[in-house]
C-alpha cells in the first residue's frame, strides 16, 4: 500500500508562533480558574491555622489517641473516669449504695451547677437520660421536675445529696453530714 501524501492532519498544522483568539481565551480561562483555586486553598489554610476551634478539636483528637494508647489496658471504669470525671465516680457511688429497684431523688440543676461557683460535675449530670443510663435499672427523679414525675416522686427510696442539698428530704436526722452522698429516705 502506498502512503498518502496529503494527510489532513498535517495540512491543518499551524505555526506555533501565532495563537487564535479561541486558544488564547482557553489559556486565560485556565489561568483564572487555577488562580481562584489557589486563593481558596491559601484562605482555607489560613483559616484552619488561625481557627481556635479547629486547633481545640485537633488537640482533643490527638489527646484521645494518646490516651487510647496510654490507657489501653485500663478497666472500663478507669476509662470512663478518665473521660467523664467526677460524674462517673458519683454515679458509681450511687449505684453501689442503692438496690436495683430504688427510686433516687436528684437535686435540681441550680444545685448541680451553681452560677458563681465551679461545679465538680461535667456536662449532662442534670439529664435524666444520662443518669439513668449509668444507674439502670434504678429510677431517677429530679426535684425540679417533680411535677412531671408526680407518679414516682412519692415513692422515692433514696436521696442523692449534693452540696448539702437533700438532707431536708430525709425522714431522720443525719449527724455526720457530707457534701456528697446517697441516703435512704427512711432509715
């Protein structure tokens, strides 16, 4: 077979020195898109570097991974205590001091989290679902929500004493009062 002498692609070849307006527009468009993308990347990097929330989140995750390695052989209670602090210690004390069918009266939110003082409790201690999760099968009632729990409130068997609140709910005098504790309503 013979080769063609006039190949169409070769005939269309243009000089590299001259550009058509269409190819110049494509090149300008490409540069513009890449410049905009670069600006967004630089702004994003700046925001992530200066964002305190991002740095805090990064620290939480790095601490979490460090603690996971460091406390890998710890018991379930030790791990919970590491992350939940005084909440889990207090709830464990309540759990050990009460029978499974107990109805426990907890103080209102203003006792757990006073306005002008630092509370030893972390988040969610005033949440019924949170405390019930750790104390199940015991029932939990909060004093400030006693109107919602009107069926259980008269049947309270124990009182969680926090910051001295709750001693007046007991049917007997307590000689040695402590800041935190769990007491039966009737002795």
